[in-house]
């Protein structure tokens, strides 16, 4: 893995060092995990916002519910024979 210098505040550096020590891992791993978590949170926020927009539109919301119901019925029919 190549390395690069990343300039951060003293407080951030101290937090990275503390977390790495607590988890017995590298500082680079702490930064990687933090970025992955931030990306997950942002993805969930975007999904929640899209869902809220869908529910704010009565017509699209009704279409979504109808399609969801069709999938539930189809799924239940497929699993009856199991």
C-alpha cells in the first residue's frame, strides 16, 4: 500500500491515535473505517431522503405500494409449496 501525508488538526490526530491504540490497529485502518462508515451513513441518508420524496408524492407513493403488494403476493405464492 502506498502512503500519503494527510494534514489533520492536532485534535483529530490525537483521536486517531487513541482509537487505533484502543482497537490495536493502525491509524490508517482507523481512517479507512471512518471513511467507510461515513459513506454508509451518507448512502442511508440519501435513501431516506428519496423515500421521503416518494411518500410526499401521493400518486407515486400509491404506485409504489401497489407494486410492493404485487411482489408480496407473488412471493407468498412461490413459497407456499416449500
